[in-house]
C-alpha cells in the first residue's frame, strides 16, 4: 500500500518553499505522482522527492528544465538564484572563520527577478501580474487569511481574489501602518514578527493575481510599502533571511512601478541590515545603489542614504570617509523640507538623524584612541531627548549606545545613570537589536568592576537579559 505524501511546510525555509511550490505546480500540471514527472525531467524519483521536501539542493541546471516541463515562464529559474544562490553564500560564510558567530548577509542577487531581467512595458487593459511574479523569491510561503486574528494562527491558505481591487490596496496599506506603529513601540519580535511574516507572504501571493492597469501603480506601491515594514520587523527579530527577501521584494516591486522613493527606502534597509550583520562593504554598495539618480529623491532621503554610507565606513574604520559621509548627510538634512517627503519618511526627523549619524561616529570613537567621543555623545543625547513615545525602541537604542560610549571613554558613574535609563526604556522591548546593545554595554562594564555602582548595573543587565 503506497505511503501518503508528507505534508510540506513552505514556511520552514526558502528551500522548503521551493519544494512546496514545485509539488503544487507539478500536480496542477497533471503529474499526480512523482514518477512520470521525474522521468520527464530525466532525474531519479528519489532526487525529485527530496527537492520537493526541501532537503536536497536543486541542481542549477535542473531549474530551467522544470520551467520548460511545467511552462512556468522561468519562475523556478529565477527562484533558484534567490533560494539556492543565497544558500551557497551561507555555506561559504560558514567556512570563513572571520564570520563565525555572526549573522551573515547573502550574496546580492545580480539580475532582475522581474521578467527575467527586463523592464516591463506599459500595456492597456487588465494584465496578470504573474508575468513579473515575485513568487520566485524563496521563503515567501502561502499566506493565511487577511483577517488579523487568523493571520496569527494560520491554518489553510485562503483563496486569492479573482482580481486585485482598491480594497486589497487599502488593506495592504492599513496593515503596513499598523505594523510600523507596533514595531517602533514594542520591537519586531513576538506577535509583531509573526504578523509581519504572514502579511508579506499574503502580499506576494497577490502579485500572481490579475490587476487592472489603472490600479497597478498603487498596488505595487502598497506591496513595496508592506514588504519594507514587514522586513524591518523581521530584521529586528533577527529573521535575517526573511527580512532580506522582503527588502528585495520591495526594491524589485518599487522599480517595476517606478516608485523611486520606495526603492530608496528599500536600499537603505538592505544597507543597514548588511552593516548590522557584519558585511559593511555590501552595506555600502546598497547605500550607493539607493543614491543612483539622487535627483529623484528628497533631501531627507538623501540624508538617510548618506547616513547609511557613514555607518558602513564607520564599521570599516575609515575615519576620513566616515566624517565625509556624516558631513554629506548633515548637508542634505539641512535642506530638508518635510512637506516634500512621502508619508513613511516622517520618522526621519532630527532625533533620527542625530541617532543614526551618532552610530557611525560611535565606531570611530571606540575604534581609535585619537577620536574624541564628543560628537557621538552630543548626537546620542539629542536623539534620546528628541524621540517621542512612538519611537521607544530608537530612544532605547540611542540611550544604550550613549551609556556604552560614556562607560568606555567617560565617567563610569554617569554611564551607570544612563545605563539604568536604557534598561528602563529597552528592557521590555521584543527587539533583539536592543538586547544586543544591552549586551554590548555589559561588556564595557568589565573595565570598571572595581566601582560598586558599575557592578550593580552589571547585575541588573544580567537580570534583564535573562528575563
């Protein structure tokens, strides 16, 4: 008696998504069992089943044969670069001792996902968006219903609408706004992360649905916006593969819809994530890609991207280039007119600018004895004072970095007072980034173990991080 097929979980990994999609499309094409399809592909049944289960690396040369057999228009060829190309890079990183223990950034995908590398042309009438489908992006699995309560506890995928309407566009934007608010106030972990993942998967599924031409620009902008917000939450929760893919979705969709402001934001996120996981050189590349045709961007957006460049140069310990990039960011920010900015750039105010540039200057102050902590100190203090209640995480992170800077190069007793405030702000966040900054502060306290107040702070940090 034949064994029942294993139930596949497409959300388990990018490889699992690839396999799930392969099985789904194989059956839809009339291959109810794996044997005749394996024969058509000229591979063993065992290899095909292992690929479908997500436990075997699909050979690169096999992907085009799958597309030809299933007539998918190149979907699996594009998906292979995102799923197994990233897996190749992770394997190389694992063999690199310099990257041991770090979160790693996958190799940037070189080439367009959309239409196999070519920009689309405008056409009249309604047009299935599947011709530029981003379902080829690994790890973006089937999504549960839009109903928010059920999204948190998905069971089975809900059928997609027959076509995209203004209702779906509004839902995408409403979810993006909600996620953005919750993420900044509470951090990207817990239920926020789960909702972010479910939401971006639903958005990507919608890309395979017919969309009327007059609605396409707004629809693509909404998908890009939600992908950015969801990716930010996943980044904060250290779901780095998922976050990176969400940011790439946003960039590709923004370019498809010629939404240059969203494209810039996507590259800013890709840059910051790469820098965070220890790949400052890739982060610099992303920031500079975002600045291409900077004449299309507002002064605030240029400041945002120059700040990312500064943070990359800071991690690379390039003093001259860091200071130059901070100067370019300051110059752009001085030309800022908030009324010109898209709504999602409202967060990048004076407090955000000071905090972001202070991070770059922090690396110089810590990395070089000759570098004064004064500039970073002043900017962190302005950030802590300026961030409102809606941006608790940003205020907590700036406060923690200020405590670390003061502990390393200033008065340890003042650092203790700042550190206590940082714990109050960040101790209840579900943010792994905020927690890691508290761990960094804990390391800096090692230099002052003879000070009783510092030891008391160490104990409170230990208790907070174990909670």
